[in-house]
């Protein structure tokens, strides 16, 4: 059992460090997941509606805290730093995560928990099973915590804390160091909207208590249909909800033609307006180039018109679903450059490019 406890310590430590680093790469993504949970709980638990709605503005702070805590506790466990305190803190965190993943799986809410960020997608029940596995290992660690010889490794834990906070700060001030999202630089948007190969299905039927599976829809009308599953899920389109439109109609296909610089205005309540004069200057400088500046937003037309007039932004605007805009850009405002549907550039408002940089990328 002592050997099992040591193995559990290594497995849990490595998984917590890996999970935390993946999420620290994109703390805004974890923020969005927490906001989803708060909104779901506000709806499902009306008695606590105001409490959960009140937590939404603090979701980013919770995100950074949880991501840093995962890394720091994982490293502390690996180096046997304060094993009693660390093991109990790990138990509290895993109980919290297990509750969230169970809620997601059982009630089919927030179907992607974001356990490993955008790097690894897990189904709700798989996420719950993973947390149960970790819970079992952590219970072993808690029980045998006195067997771990404490080491004078406080400096390692301190460096891990500072390093984790540094990664989070960089990702928030710029963009994720490693972009794992489908709208990343180099990705073809129209290609990702199509399956990479023909989708194969398995059809499940029943008859007289027996289950039958077919890869082609059967002609036997006496069979009772039960379910249909995709056999090659990896071939499914990576992007299914990208759509651009205005009051005149759909504009999606037009976004894949030529060279377009999209100014992403996700919303107008937490936008950094100090960055907009620089973006307007960029728009003006691009008028003599082949790059067409276009604003993408999810607001209403009246709201957009008032905002653009007050900020003196001069560019045509189109609508995109708010969730899609959050996926395209982690900053508000953000900049996204496409040439023939392929992403050539992507910037945080703190790193807005010059007109020369933009035109060079589409040559």
C-alpha cells in the first residue's frame, strides 16, 4: 500500500500539473466555462440566482486561482512539500471538480467541462470517471500522507507559484502562448467546416429482445430503431457554428474571399476602448491596400451604431454569434486576419499590428 501511495502521488501530481498548465495557457477559456456553470446554477437553483449571477464578474479571478492552484499543488505533491496540507487541499479541489463533472454529465449541462482546456476534449461522463479515478488516488494519498517524508522544497513551490502567475498574466495581456483553437493562425476556416472524410454511422436496432448493429440503414421495417452513433468522430467538421450575416443576408462565404482584417468586438460592456483609436488608425492606413477591414460583433444594430459613432470607428459591420466570437478572439477588441479563408494573423489589442505588418502577411 505504501508503494501504491507513492504511485498515486506521482500520477496525481503529474495530472494536476498538466491540467493546470493547459488551462493557464488560456485562462480566459476557463473563465468562460465557469461563467457557463454560474449561469446554469442560477437557472437550476432559483433560490441562489442572485448569488451565482453576482459571481460571473469574478469568473476570471476564479479561473486564474484554480489554474495556478492545480499547478502549484501538483508540484508540491511531487516534491512532498507539506504533504498533510497539500493532500487535504487536493481533496477539496477534486471534490469540487467531481461535483461539477457529475452535474454536467447527469443533467447534460455544460457538456464540455474544459478539464484539459482546448487540448483534450472529454465527454461529460468521461470527465466524471476521470475525476472519480483521481478522487480514489487522492483518498489514498490523504490516508498515507504521514508516510511521505516532507522535504525543504519551499523555494520550488514559490517558483512554481510565480511562474504560473507569470504564464497567466502573459496569456491575459496578449494571447494564449499556444493557440489550440480552430481559429488559430495557419488554419483554414472553410476546410474545417467540412468533414475530413465521409462520415460513417452505426445504426442500432432491436427486434425480439435482440440488438442489431448496421453501418448501412437496413431495409427491414420490422426492426425498431434505437440509436445512431458516428464511427469516425475525428472526421467530423471542427467548426460547425461559424456564420456571418447582416440585415441583408448571409455573408459567410464572402469572408473567405480575398484579404480581410476582422475587428472583433465581442460585447460593449467590458471592451477596452483605449485600444480603439489605434485600431481606427490601422483601418485608415489600410484603405490604400487590398486588405478590407470589417467589424464582427454580436450586439444589436442600434447598439453597434451608437458605439461606432461614439468611438469614431469607420468600417462595415456584420453579426456573428457571441460564443463564436469568444472562440475566435480571447481579447476585446481583437484582430483577426484572413486570406482566402486561411488565418494569417491574430492579435490581442495590446499587440495591434501596423498596416505594413498586416499587408506583409497577406502577400
